[in-house]
């Protein structure tokens, strides 16, 4: 009762004040909602545009247009090709569609795809014979295999062909030096066969984490590559490198182009490699090999003939490495390309064969002998030939360099106390266009990064480009990126030369 008496009388609410305050609250809430919506939309657009690429078309360009299907307005497909009539703005184009009801129509750039015609001038007749090996860069068309000039590639010379004309092959040497090398080669003809031998030093084995067999089907290939595969398979069977298989394992085969224009017959062992226990045998650091070779005055580079195929397989590994082509199901008797532990096995082989030798380096199948005097060079080379003969290894003469002052080794020119980048690689970097995507930017930085040792403060120069690779940033090619792009090229254009360290 006391509380009732002491209670203050309720204040009357003014209707007009209530309505005004309510409208103010509604206006504030609406403004906050619009601000949040604009912020969310800008974030969503930035996230969506991270991987977008600026596309533009010029009048006269041929394009494919996403148009509704006849009789079904809810379905669409790319039709054409049609011709661009004119550009309205950054995203709008007028397209000529003469076979449609509307002869001209405005299309958004997202509805357009560039139409690229195939150049028929590089094609050859389907009946033209194709060599397995090519010595020039190639173009693979639907009809055949040609080089950049439209010529059928020529086969690489075998060891027997090189042995018949050793004088011209060694023309860079003086007459006494040439006689020394010829005598050394003729005394070790067993290691210069036309076909790869099989070493007795070790055999490659595959140890699995999961014993469940993996079966895959052959990849579909065009008729040209199918003929090349058939020739490679015939070569494998004829020389005892592969045999028919009844294994529960099977992996498909591919043809991988090599830098010299030839094809390497490989098997796609990705699924087998995923269940293979790794071999941790280390490869030597390329920089260390180059540093040791650099000060030499005489350098010989040896290349093994199909080096991996000179390593036999264990019976268990042979079954696991079974492969399938469109026409055959075989298993390797020798170590193929593509296995997870193949590099480690081959490096172990080379180190066992060349262990204890000075002035000799081996990085996989690239073996270099280097020295400062000719007599020492001949002595080391003779010892290497002897060890190769004892290990039943075969050398590929066509890819060897004997007694040169400088050679190309592991992507660099080395010798005479200097290390230089390869001019063709530098030219490829100089000709590289401004990247339009992150993928192209990674390619450019990877190409430049291989020669970063020749560039002073390389990381600082390309920092705007490396920052652009961050997934948290949108790909916008700014002026600072263009400056860094041109500066990186300028560093490599200055003909950089490094002095090879002398450890003696």
C-alpha cells in the first residue's frame, strides 16, 4: 500500500514524439543495412574477381556466342563463329549474327569466347612417314608431325654413325688431342653400342605401403602418337626391355616432348607412386656441381644412352610397373621413367660406379670430367670408361662433349673459370609478355628465379611481383608491377657472368 501511495503517476506518451522517434530509428536501421550491404557486395565482388582476366575483342574478331537453343529458351550453348561488329564499352559488344532472327545483337563479354582457327599450313599428309626421334622443335597437328618449317624431323644419329666420322665429331680439338680421344674410344667400343645395356651393379625395387593392385585403362591418343607409341613398344620388345604381362597392375603411357624435339616414352605412375615408400637417397646440389666444374680448362660431358633403361627391375617391381597402351599390355624388365624412386636409384648407381674418383661429377645421367691439364683429363676419362665397362653401362656419343673449354651443364655455361646463363633461356625471358594471370606470373618468376644467382638483390627487385601472388590480393597489374617486370628483364639483359670459385 505504501509503495502504491509513493508511486509516481505514469507519464503520458505523446503520439507525435513516438512516431518521429520511430521514424528516426527506422531510418538509422535502413542506413546501417545499406552500408552493410554495400560492404558485403564489395567484398563479394573482390573475392569473385580474384581469378578474373581482362578480355577484349576488336572489330572483325571471330567469337563464339552463348545463345538460347531453338525451341528451348531455357537452354543455351555457344554458337558461331560470329564476327564482332563494334565495341560499345568495356563489357558490351555488338555481334553480327546473320543466321539468326536478329542480325545484330548486343552481348556481354561473359557470353563471348574467342574463336581460334587451326593453321592448316603446318599439316602434312597422313601417309607421310614420321621418325621416332626428332632433332628440331616440332608441331603436332591432327594430320602429322612437323618442325617449325613444316619439315619432317630427322632421326638422331646412333653411336655407330658417330663412330664412323669421329674426326668431324671432334673437330674442335687439336690433332694430337683428337688422336688421344679416338684411341681412347676405340679401346672401349663395348660401352658405345647402339642399344642400351643392363648394369649388374644394382636393380630397382618398389616397396609399397598398400599391396592392393591399381588397374588403369590406356589413354586415348591421336593416330600420330599411336604410331609413335607402337614404334617405341616394338623397340622395347625387340631389345628385351619389356615383355608381355599378366599382372594385376596397369598404368597408362604418354609421350613427353624433350627439349631437343624428340619424344620420351613415359608411363603415368602417379597412382603407383602414391602408394610407394620413398627412397631418401639424396641428389647432389646443382650449384655445388657447377662450382666444382667452373674453374676447369678441359671439360668432358658424358650422357648415358637411355640411362634409366640400363637399370634392371626386380620381378616384384616389374609386375607393379606393368603398363598399357592402346594396343599392348606389357611389363618393364628395366627401370622406366616416371617411378617415384627412379632418380634416387639411378643416383645411387652412379655414385657406386664413380665412388672415390676425383675431378668427376655425376648428376643423374649427366657425367662431367673436368681438369686443368690434358694429361690429367685423359687419365680421368680413361678411368671412367673402365668403370662404365665393368658396370655394363652404355654411353650416348651423339650427346657427349669431349675436351671442350666450356659446356652447357645443368642449365648453365661453365668452364674457363666462368659461369654464364644460356643465351636462349635469357632470350625466352626477355620475350615473355606481361603476365595476365597468376599462373603466367609464376611461370615468369620461375624462369627468372633459376638465374637469380646472376642478379643482384633479385628478391627486392621482384617483390611487387611476388606480393601479387598472394591469394588474399586481387590480381591487378599496377605500374610498380610493370617496373619490377622490366627491371627483372634488365638484370638478365646485362650479360651477367660469375667467376667460378677456386677451392684449391
